[in-house]
DNA sequence: ATGACTGCAAAGCCTTTGCACGCAA
DNA sequence: TTGCGTGCAAAGGCTTTGCAGTCAT
């Protein structure tokens, strides 16, 4: 029922291997970094934290991981897109963003998920993913 | 209880005047174009549809209208941000986007809104707005 | 040995900024 | 007349692409 801490990494590595990707390069480093993050990171932040990995490699890796459904891209209103790991069938969170200071806080809500699931089924689209973003002012900035 | 068709334009024009903005220029044209649209338009699309108006003016106008709460910016996954009018306290919709062809379809759902409203109140943030995006494949692209 | 993968640098695209002219008030 | 508003062009920032060298298999 419960998984080890590194399970997403294992799952992702396996999925990459199955898809015919090689391991050991920059892509693996991107993957491992994302595994340790609870929330979204921008491509440039990832690039900054992986000095040995080129920027292009980071973007290419994120693209591939997203195609495989291992990573989700999220738009949080800033100029740069955020990327975070996507737990298969597991809990997933959404984001509240402070329009003043840019702070991002994740949250989960079961009722919200249910509503979205229902809408998704009703739609004529075959809905694969979704995201919800709340925007406002954080306690510190309101204060 | 009901409003005339042009009410949002009137409301927006009034809000602009109250905020000390002048009228008659490119900003008014941007405003009038958005008034006729049911869904989001990108800045570049707006620029293309308003030949006499410069691109910078379009971006500046959208920024101002957004600050006044008359327009909402929405990220639909494409490179360019979308903008659509925001009815004050009125119905508002969200979007389903086809990842294959880019088609955007609006939808409304009361239960979803209720869930979001509840989450917004629980949060430590002062939530001002929100948006929900569903992504998948449209009927036509699913084949 | 082979070709997937990578880094670097250049190019692309959306968006913002600087500046001088024009028009609403 | 005043200074807000505008258009044009240049600059800025994120992302993608081209290309040749490198490394996993």
C-alpha cells in the first residue's frame, strides 16, 4: 500500500527505460532533482541547480518527461513555466499564488477533485489532466 | 436584473473614466473588441484584429484592464497568454483545451465554483481570483 | 562502432521598455 | 497648453533549434 521514498524515481526510470531512453546523463539528474521537490520548479531554476547540465538538456528532458506523463507543466502566472513530478493515480495538489510577492503554496481538496472529475466525464473531450490556480495576496503581503 | 448587451462596455468605460484614464484611443478599441468575445483572445490576436493599434498599446491596455479587474488573463498552455473580459460578480467560465489541435471550449460548473469558494475561504491567502484548465483531446482529434 | 545524448551558441517568439509625436481634456 | 496616450523600434527573457563532440550500449 505504501511506497518507499524513492518510488517515483524508480517508476520514472523504469518508464524511461521502457520508452527506449538511455540513462546516466543530464536527464537523470533532472529527474532526480524533481523527485526531491514537493512543488513546482522552473526550467531556469533547475538549470541553475544543475551546474553540469546544459540549459537545452533541461528543457529537452522536461519535454520528454512531460510526454511520458511523469511530469506536469504548470503555469503560475510568472514568465517562466513550472514543472513538478506527477504521481501516477496518487494525490496531486494545486497552487495558490501571491500576486504581490510570487509565493506559491500547494493545497489539496477532495471535493474540488470530485467536481473536476465529474465535469471531465461530462465533457465531450477526453480529459487527461487539469490544473487549478488560485491567485491573491498572502497573509504576509496583506498584513 | 438583466442588463443590456453592451453593459460590460459601459461598465468598463465608466471604471476607466473613474480611474482617470482617457477615452477614444487604442485602449477603447481593445475594450470594445473584448466586449464582443465570449472567450479568450491572445494579445497578438487582438493586435492582428486592430490594424490601427500598435502592439505595445494592446499590451499596455490589457495590463491596465487587468489591474482594474475588468479583464482576466488566462494561461492556456500555448506560448501566448489569453485575455477575456471578467463579468463583475457574474457567471464566469473555465476552459478545456485540446492538446492536439489547440481548440478551446469554455464550460461552467456550479459545484466546482462552490468547492473553489470554500477552499478560498479556508486558505490563509486573500484569494481574489482563480482559474481552472482541463487538458485533453477533443472529440474530433480523438477520432 | 553506432547513434542517442549533450553542451554551447544562435535563433525565435512573446512581451516590455524607451522615446518622440499627437491628441484628449 | 499640458501631459496622458500612442506607435515604432529596440531590448529583454524564456524557450527552441542547429551542430559537432561525447558517451552509453
